[in-house]
């Protein structure tokens, strides 16, 4: 069903993952990822429902 | 012996004597303070410098284009021999000094060919002290010069001439110089040369002087050690050698060799690797500058300016500002300049201060780099991406310091205000519930066991990305709060300086508790992805869990049941209905365990029918299954059987189903009150695994359900038209008298309900998150969260279910 397991690419730069920095290829990319969390660069689509989220700022 | 009061020019005979005194004074100064001239006399660096001075002179001959090889030999008696095939030191009489030129060069400080730019345009030896200093600090020195077809010989002891230059015979060699010296044990505490140290410097010289052959032989050991270096690849080969075993971002290195500008020549080779460290070596006239200087400054200015220009757009996209450090991450560079009369900050030449070098290097490097970036777009993109990532990483480290509490994690006063902490201090006994939404957080705070359960409410932040699209994310403050509450720190730094440490984790149960809807599953996936990427150790240790809040509450009279999902609800309804049900099949009556067994089959059949009932109602497919009309190769006979069955269950006024079969599948139609109704069992449908499976069941289905069976619940009786209808009827029976409440979110549960269903360790079910689970979720959400906007929408539709069911 799923294709045979390959080494997953680094989520930041798509280079092969390095076990010591899993799931990244390097400390640099892990750091970049942290930066994206801290700069609110990651989001997922929200339900386009009529309900207003009271968390909106 | 020397007389300080003696002054030159007293008498003709004394003139020689007097000038000698001056010379001895100079060399005496060297012997008195050797460190000033040759470096440390105790740690071996000065000793090796002795050899390097002589070697540098030989290399200067090669640089000037007159020598092609340099041989270095470590002799058994502690002396060193350096031989070159250059022009040979001049042997004619020096007019001013009245002795041979060779003797002047080897005994007079500040004498030699290096001041006269006609003999050596550039040289590594500085101010000509080299050879004379080595001589002064040697027990003895012997020099052979092959020049004008003759071999000349001169010998010194402690820098004094003991055998003036004389011709010892015809030369068997072409031309050249051979210097052998034995470092004085009176000056150096350590007089043993290290082969490896010489080897390193000679390799460096061979790289810097493409084509020059350099050998080093250690005859002090048996068998003797010998290494030969000769590189034709120039500085590019040097860079490749420095990074051997590392993967560069591109090959070959960027290479630059300029013609002479204002007497200065610039050579450069560089590339980037993915390693975080920078390695940039700078040389002036073959001498390394540990502390850089004007050539390095010119190089860095050019690098920063050029890369800045090309990386501008990318940096804007990543919202970072670049600084020079970003472009030097992973850089390996060798910069070599040839400068006439260079100036250094010290005798050890660790820093170049000649100011005229900087603009020349900057111009040359800027031109070469710009050209490379223009002509290598593919490689350039890889480099620029790395540069921008380096900047982003730097910025992230700074952000992490700002947003994550840095104080001691055990200090309660620094914990975020939103956290409702528990009394327990032992991490092994403490639990943290990460709850989405303030209302749910409120219920959880009231419902929890304060002794060991902490609650951290997190709010998903809604973001209006475009008019038509809403996005949800975890605000940076939320991420900061989470990290602080966990107490672990973040990133690869030292734990004392805020880096991640699992030992500092304050809870060994971290429970993600989100609503059971799509939004909840997205927030959960965001959190899982965060943990997986930034704290995988925590997942590996088995500390991360997912709460299982119920989706339904079913109530009948006083009895109350919480059910976590649709499947659990169905189970529950069946359980109720089947307690007093009987099913009469042609083979006999079923009840109790036998009926349970049959219902399990019915659920399977019904499930498969519902799965393929896209355009065709399940009631029709059910009849098709009973008629054997779901075969991959449809035939008219079964199609007509299906039409007859449909007629049989239709209202008498709506009968009249007609059928045809062709290559596209089975077509059915009837006319009801003048309107034609059509149904198609397409080949695509007939070829599904579900249709095939149902066809395999045909004999049993026909046997048991061809005629509607009798189904009773105490006094109630029914005659379902097939297996699917039978199941529906049983579920409907189960629903009787039952109030089913569906929780839209955690916030709809009161504190007591939340405790009894989700928080209470004796009643709850927690799913432990396994790293493999998250790997799957992670790749799903890499796409979801990635900045590639377009494939993203499709993806969520396809995978929403997959993600929602992550915990199954």
C-alpha cells in the first residue's frame, strides 16, 4: 500500500535526514524549524465554519 | 672579543674589524633574544620555524620561477638539510661588505635579495632576517652552492664564518643551493624535529605553489620516512583536501587567479559544505596569517556584498536579515596573496597590515564571485538557500532566548501564568494536559486532580490568510509557554544555557487533549509535529499521550454511557438491541451469541455496501448483491434478476424496472409518473474490491436473505429486505428510548464529566504516542503546513480522515 520505506527528507531543506538530528539533516535546519514555530510560520487550514474562534487576535 | 667603543673607519686595517663588530652585535642580539626573531624556543615552534625559514627561501626561488623542487632531509645528528634547484646564492664578492655575497646573506641581518625587488618580486622571508637568524642560532651551518658550473662551500659556527666561501670542485649539479644546519642546543630546549609538523607545512607549501615538488625525508628512523608532495590543481586542490570526506554543496570549488595589480596577485579557491563551521586560510607570500588581516578583510567585504545582493529576494521570503556570518557558515576558502614588501603586525606574521592589499583583494573577489553567481545559477541557488537558512537559524536562536523563559525551570515563579500547575514535584508522578481552547481549559482546571494533574490551555490562533481562506496556528507565545511549562529548554545548546534536556522535563505524562473534530485533529497534529521535530526524545521516552475524550453520551433512564466514537456508539446500540432479538433465517432461528456472530457479518456487508454507494443508493446495491449482479463481468440474466427484485420492493404503482447491459456496465431505468429514473452500475463500481467481495458472498446471501427474514424484538416484528436493512433495523431498535448527545467539543463537557471520562486515571484511556505514528502524521503535515499552498488544499481533503484517525 505504502511505497517501500526510504530515508525521509529533511523537512526544511529536503536533503536526506541525519539520524543524530532526526528528523532533520542538521542542527541548522532544526534551528530554522524552531524559528518558524516561533515566528508563527506554521499553520493548518481552519474549518471555514461560521463560528468565530474567540482566540482570534 | 667585541669592543663596543671601537668605531669604524679609525684605520684602513681596522675597517674590516670594525664592520665585523657591527655584524656580531646584530647576531648577538639574535642569540640574546631569539624569541623575538624565531618564536618560542621551548615549545618547539621556534625550532620548526628555523627549518621553515630556510625552506621559505627555497620556495621563494620556486615562486620567482627558478626552482622546481625542494628537498628537505632530517639527519641523524639532529641537523636539517634543505636543497633546491634554484639559481644558487650569489657567490661573487659583495663590494660594500668585502666578503662573498653568500656570506653577507647568511650573516648580516637585514641583508639579502629581498629588498631589491628585481631579484625577488615577492618573498615569504621578511626583511631578510631569515637565513642569518637561523645561522646565528645554529651550532653549525654548512652551505653548498652550485653556480657557474662549480660547487662552492662555506661553513659557520654559531653564525660566525669558520670557512669562508671557496670553490671545492666542479659542479655535478645544474644550479642550486643546499643548506644544512644544526639548531643550537644552547638556544632551544627541545631540538627534536617532528616529522608531522614539517609534513603539514610542506603540504601547505606544495598546495600554494602549484607544480612545485617538495619531498621530506626522515633519515633518523629505519626505514626512513619519505613523503613527496606535488599538486597541480592549485588552491582548488587544497580546498578539496581540506574538506576530504565532506560533501560540498557543489563541485569544483570556485577558483580565482588574478594577474598582477599594483604588484599584487590574488589567488582564491572556495566552496561551501553543509557543515556549520567556517574554515578560511589566508596566506601572504606563502606564509599563513592565523589572525587574517587586510587580505581577509577584503575577501569578507566582497563575499558579504556579492552574496547579500544575490540572496536578497530569498532572505525577504524567509523574513531574515543577512549578516556576514551567515554567508561564511560552511565556507571553506583558501586565499593566497603575493605582495611585494608586505607588512605584518608582528615578526611571526600572524596578521597582514599592508593596507594596499584590501581594495585589490576586494575588487578581484567581488568580480570573480559575481561572475560565478551569474554563470552557475543552479549551484548558486543551493548556496543562497544555505546562507538564508543560516540566517534563519541564527534568528531562531535569538527568538528562542527571548520567548522561552530562561530561568531555572524548577522555579515556580517563572512558570507561565496560564499554567495551572499541580502540587506534585516528582516528574514521574506528574501529568500535564495540554488542552485546546479556554472554555475546555476552564472545565479541565476544575475537573482535574490538583495533586498531580496540571493543565495548560493553548489557543489556536486564527489567521486570515486570504479573503477566502482561514488558517489556524499556534502563536509564538503559545509555543514559548509550552516550552517553559515543560521545563526542558529547547534546541541543541547546553542545558545550562537553555538547550533541551529530557532530565529537566517536569511531567512524565504529557497528554494532548483536543476536540474530536477536524479542527481539533489539526491542532493535535500541529502539536505532534512540534514535539516530533523539536523534542523527539520526549516521544521516544514514551512520555507523550493523546487523551480520548468521548464523542457521545448515551442515556437511557438512569443509565449513562460515554462513547468515544461512531464505532463505539454502534457497538453500544447493537448491544442494547440484541439482548432480546431473534432472527429467523432459512437455516434456523438465531439469538444470543449466534446472533452476535451473524450481526458481525451484517456489519461487514453493510459497511462494504455503504462504501461503494456513491451514486447508487445502498438499498439498490443490497438488492444487487442478493441478485448476484455485482459481478465484474455483468450479464443480462443477473441484471434482470436485479430488476425483478427492485420491482418486488417497490410500491406497486412504481414498478416497471427495465435493464440493459453493455461494456459500460448495467443500466436500469423505470418511468414513474412520466419521469424517467435511471441507475447505472458502472464498470468502475463493479471492479471495486468491495463488489468482488460481495459477489463472493452471493451464495450465502442468496440462501439467507433472498426472502426477507423475520426479525423480532420481544413483541415487535420486522421483515428487512436484506442484510443492510436488517442491520439498520437492529440499530434503530437500539436507539429506542435512548438520548444520544454528541459533544461538539471538550468545552461542552462539564468538569465532572471531563473527570469521569478523560482525566480520571481509573476510567480514561490514553493513547501513548509512538514515534512511528508521528512520522506518518509528520509527513502528512509537512505538506499541510508547507509553504506550497496549492497542493495543500487537495491534500487535506484526502488526508483529513487519515489524520483524524491517527490514533486508531
